[in-house]
């Protein structure tokens, strides 16, 4: 039988030393911390907090833990009249940790200063700070106890930033840490597993897990074993001390599976909004929607408003996806080269054979009513027979000389190092026949509704998505894709960027629900075709409602 050996301490995995720099540290504003603790139920007047155990798994410089300690002491005064500084119950009420010893020192120092100010004896203040705040990797440490509250701001760490052997160990321990999941996903799984039977987890973290593929296993875990008490999407706000592009959310999870979920997407986190979100104000709050059941079986959390939720659910039950809506309908993305400065030229290069240069449509060229080509060309290294083979330099001396001049830059790309014999290929294969096909062309990042039409002249750039179909009247499809009904679906499935911009990625477009093309009357199809490039959004929506039979 094969034996599996485990590390003795977390430092074994980190080769006996902590990371040199803080890992994924982003600090939360105090009013947001206060709100999160309120939503979790860690409130001092309603209960004696010393009777419960709180864990903060990535304490940083101590902002979360400082507020928790403040509430703990208020609770002791409320319920006991005096604080017994020597109480073992007090010492066991709070646990926090951090991977970085510098942060641990800062958090302990702030805690000692606060305790001394509250009248705690000097030695006991030092002792409590050391007891409450530990130097440890939360994900690799043994936690024999269960906790009634797990709260905090897990680190924001892309997996490629971790040492490979550390990432491997995390993945061995956490089933949700799959694909390209950020590290906070493992913090969710570990925190949930440590909850007591009546426990509650409350995190502020990136909202990507709610929709992305890498969050599916975490969403499944939550749906199968837990209950989402609150989900507040804050992607349009800035709840952190520094301005970062983190697209955050607040997620509060417990085991009360028979209770509803309250959710909202917030446009601000000003004092008035925060106050209205506290449980004591919920009866007067109109921004929170109540859901009798939250998304089941790991489905993406695509809507936080009941009307949108009901409409999207109706479409999912009654309409096929885009690629299923008509025969021969496909979604794809334009060419990624890995070196646009070499492969993309403004105008034809007279030194290269014309057959090796394809007219290239850029995202900025596309508008619904007109395509304004900027004159860019793609230098195409693939043979015209479209079997994936590269051009023979003997037949194309101009192309050979051009790529030879840029060989060092092309060889530096990962794709060239991986396939040294085909060092001059683009990252994506170029299929020349796509140029001559009529297609819809859609810029990736946009505010919504920009769907262009190419009657067979251009090859799409890498930030342009394309749709072809053997059955759809593409102009009619263009009109439908520009409607508010489809825009609501894009907004629900897309990861929104700062400023409200949407991502029209292939994975999003493939989730769009449409009426079957065969079910549309000829008259309606003609009217949609005629409206494809209009600026009249009301007309587009009126025709779409007729097509969707809403």
C-alpha cells in the first residue's frame, strides 16, 4: 500500500520560510467591515459574543479583527457589567491568522494598544494579542475547533503567482480549487468546513466565482450543503481603502437552508446605503430582493433582482441557446497573434506577397449601422488550403524575408518556444475561408448593443467575436442581438468591467437564449432584417418582444 506523507507545519510546504511579500493584501474600509459583521450577526447587544467563536483567516494589519474585538468588549460590558480580562472564555472567543509575519506584528501591536486603552493590564494585553492573532497559513494549518463566525477579506491571488508546489498542495486539499480559480475560492471551502452547526461565514471578495467556470464547484458545494443569507454585488463600487479593480461582492453563508436569500447589486456604498442594508433596517429596505431559493446545482448567480431572475428563468425554460437556435450557427473569436506589432500592419506591405495579407477588422471599426474599416491587414503565415499547414517560405520569399527580420521577437513567444519548428505561426490558426463568409462581428468589451455585419470581406482581430450561420438571416439575428432582451442576458452572464462595460465573450454569447429561427414568420424576419442597423432602440425591442412571444 502506498503511503502518503503530509507536512508537519505549513512552513514545510513553503520551504521553511514565508513569502517575502504580502500575498494578495487588499484592505477593506471600516464601514464595510461593520456592515459585514452586522450581516453575519456578530452584534454586541443582542448576544454575549464571548459565548461564540470567531475566526478571521487572513487578518492583514488587523482591520477586521480590531472591529471584532471592539464589539466583543462592548458585549462583555453589556452582558456582564465588567470585563474579566483573565477569562479563558474571552481568550477563546477570537482567532485570527495571517501568512505574513509583518502583518501579524502590526495586528498584534494595534490589538495591544486598543486593549491597554480599554483598561487591560499590560501583560494580559500582550498575552491576548498573541493568543488571538497567529502566524500561519490558514489553508495549510490544522484547526481542530469549529467556529460560529468566519469573517474577513480573503487574499486576492492569481494561481500563477503561487509557487507551483504550494499550489499543488492547495489543490490536493481543496476540491473547489480547480481550473484557474483564485485563491479566495479555497478560503471559502475551508471556512465553510469549519463552521459550527449554527455558524455563519461572511466574506468580501471578488465576485468572479459567482459566474465564472472556475467557481462552479464552489457554487455546487454551497447549493448542496449551505444557504446563502446575503449576496451583495459591489462590482460598481469601491469598498476598499485603495482604488483597485477587484469587482467585489459580500457573501454571507450559513446552514439555514429553509430561509430565503436576500440579494442586490449596489451602485454605491455611501453611508446611507450601508445603513439601509443592516438587518435592523431590512423592513424599510427596498434595494434587497428576496429569493425563496437561490441558484441550484452550481448554476451561475446571474441576477440579483427578482424581475430579471424571472425573465431569465423563463427564457432558459422556453428558448434554445444561440448555437441551437438555427442549423449551422457558430460562435468564434478572431485571431490572437502573440505579436500584433509584427502580424498587424496599417495598409498593405509592398514587400510581402499580397495573398499573404488579409483585410483585418478591428473592434474600433465596428458599428451596428456601418463598418468603417481602418485599413489594417493581417500577415497570414498559414497556407491558403486551410488545412492548418504553414506557408512554405520557398514559395513566398517576401514573407520569408519579413518574418526573418522579426525572428527574434517571434521566437520569444510561448507558442514559438513550444513549437520551435513552426516559430512564425500565430497563436491561433487562421482559417482563410472565414474572410469570404457573411458574419456578425462583435467587439469584446463594450457598453452593449454593438453588433456589426460583414458581408464577406474581413478577418476578425482577437478582441472581435464572430457569428456565422447557414440558416439564420444574419441581419435579422443582428437586430435580435441588439435588443434589450438580449442585452439583459449579456449583462447577466458577463463579467462587468469598471465603468459598467460588458464582455461579449464566446462563453457569454453561447448562453444567450433566442427564439428558433424556423419559428419566426417571414414577415417578422423581413422587419427584423430591415431594422438591423437602426438607432431606434424602441423598434428593436418591439420586434424582439414579438419574436420572443413575450
